[in-house]
């Protein structure tokens, strides 16, 4: 049996209000002082905060007393048109017409138009031992692309993990380019160690330097070493070397099997994990940044291509083309191992 509860913007106020409560779930609606609507979903293991009308970002996630979310400077989500206007969330949808850091020959915003998209509708779905927040946004331009994006966040009754999903349907009469990354801004776990279901040497250091990266002499010397021996980076034991960011890529994941699992193990005895299909996400990025303003160890970012912009994917042959009426589905499971 499914119970569907539509959400309307006028239901959200600065004082949290309970929408649903049973023996396993508690759902509260509230609005941040800056005006962004939020849904707080709790189960016996933890809590996630989702922004139902703002790109369906997962603003925060906490399970078993551990925060999954990067350290950042934002006191609350802020309205904006680009992800950099509110870069403090645990997860956002990067894409869909373009993805990643735009190069000099690109004209798209950082991480694409979906990250901060205004959602047309949102609703909750309760079924058995699972609770979902779903939504839709229709993108349409005169003489341009036209698609329907339908993301979802799902939480099971006694799980310390969540499922993040995206469905994309091309509504236009012409083919549509598609680039997508489930951008997980995971917490920096000091002295944490990486583990994954693919070989260690599958990761290679990024060779390009995006415009937002300002190299220092120390960083150049360190990345020169990592370029020669990328497998040397297996532990979060040198945060001072991750400013500016350190990025690794792993490509053609299908060669290692269908189900991919990546983990970040803390010396405190717990681990973060992310699981996905290499058929949906044939590429993975590892992104580390540690400075006064941000502390993030994105041990895996599942994607359809490298996050180096539209033209780079086009040149590499990793740009997906959706035929008129065609749909793609993406699903990622992430949380505590």
C-alpha cells in the first residue's frame, strides 16, 4: 500500500511542523530564514534534510551519530542560480545538459542547470518500510531542449543509508545531450582510509587545472609526485596538501563488474559507503579539499563522464545522447557501512 502526500510551498514555515509520524519515521516541514523550504526525515538511525523545491538537494545527512556532510561556511541554504551560491549541501544533482567545471570553450554554469533548479512539484510517498521524497521539474526553452527531471530521495525504516535517484526523459522532438553526476560532498574523516571494489591503480590524478584552482608551489610539487605514483594517496593524513583540491578519475568502470562499492574507513571504527551500477555510472571521481572554509573528502562521485565540462565529454565520446522520448534512470545508495 502506498500513501502519497503532496507538498505545497505554503505548508512550510520557520517553525517546524510535523507532517507524518509513526513508529519508524518522523517527517517535519520547515523553512530556513533565507526562505528555502526543507523536509527533515528521521528514522531510528538518523536524519536527512532535503530541499524539495531547490534542485532536490540533500542539505544534510547524519546517521548513527556521524555527520556525512562536508564542512562548510554556510549557516543555511541560500537562494541562488548556481551551486556556488549555496555550496554546503551533502548531495546535489550535477547536470543535466552539461556537467562539471566548464572549460574555456564551454558556456554552461558550474555543474549545470539542475543543481539549483526550481522544482515544479514535490510529494512524499510512504510504503511499507520505506519513505520517499519525490519531485519533478520540466525544463523547456524555445528553440532549445525540453526534458522532465524526476529526482527522488528514499529512506528505509532501519537503514543508516539513503537512496538518491534521478529519472530524465527527453520531451523534445530532437536528440538531447545528457551528462549527470550524483555529487556527494562527503565529510572529511581525519586519517580515514579508502577502500573500493575496483583496483587501486584504476584512479589517476587529474591532469587539467580548472580556472577556480589556484596552484601553490607546495601543491605543484605534491601533485607532481602523485602524478608519478597516484596510489600513494590512500589515507587522509595530509590535509595541508589538499588546498587547493586534489582530484582523481577512474574511467570505464564496467570492466570491473556491474556493482561498484566505495568506502571511507574512519579510525573511530565506522565507515562511509556508496554503491551504484557501472552500467549507469561508468566513471568515478575522487575529490579532496581541506582549508579553513571547506573540508570535504568526496571518496567517490558517480558520473556518466568526467566532470570537465561539456566540450571535454564531447571530445572524449562520453556525452550521452537521448533520443526523443527516451528515458534514463540513475540510482545511488550512500551512507554508513
